[in-house]
C-alpha cells in the first residue's frame, strides 16, 4: 500500500489520512497527512475510505508528514474518498 492514500486508525492517536510513505510493524509514516477529529456521513472507517466524510465533520489542516507509532488499521482509499478528504474542512 506504499504510495496510496490511506485511512489509518491508531491505538491512541486517533484517525489520520494521507499518502503512506512507510510501514513497519505498527509504525507508519504519512505524507500530506490530516487528522479526522470527528466525522459524520459515514458509519465506519470503511465508508470513509470509500466515500469520505460529510460536511459537518472535523478534519484538520494538512501537515507535510507525520509518524504514527501505533497503527492498528490501514485502509486504502477509493478515488471519491481521496477527493473528498483532501478538500474536507473543520466544520464550525
């Protein structure tokens, strides 16, 4: 999945999305990463990976890279989800 835009669920740091740069055991590095603080419009991370999130979701600004040390789930995103997640905003 290296090079793919993915949803990452961690043990204690929440849910992140971005391009998977590296993966070794439970450690992953993402490029162009965003944290999904809260979502609506999707029941689970599977739906987020397929379609993205709704307008009332809270998605952070993008950071150039992040290392996550306790990844427990990696889900590659469909094209529709990538477009949605890259443009999602922090709902007020």
